[in-house]
C-alpha cells in the first residue's frame, strides 16, 4: 500500500526557501519536520522532491498522516526558541 497524503503549500515554500532537506519524523508532541542534520534520513524513508530539496518521510509517519502541515514545522521552530 502506498500512503496518500498532501503537503501544505506553506510547508513546500518553507522547504524551498530554506535550501535544506527535511525529515518528517515522530516526536513526543506529534509529527515534526526537522532539517537534515537534526534528524538524519533512514533508508526506509519515503523521498519527495520539493524544488531542489528532498522531504524524507518516516515510514511510520507515512502510514498515519493525511497532510504535512505547518504545525509540524512550528513544533521544530518552537523547540529552537
């Protein structure tokens, strides 16, 4: 089964503007979008090209998400503050 989900345009724009690759992974507060370097991709991750960057999605998360949304980025941004 291939998971089906959408990626919010605000998230796509953030990834393109950052010039970095990201990984969607699990955290105690829910799914979080982290830059590579903070969370290294795993060989089992799904790879989605966004502009010239890659969004890696944890195989575990891919089963459960319906949408990659801005709140997943905010979880990371709020941790940095």
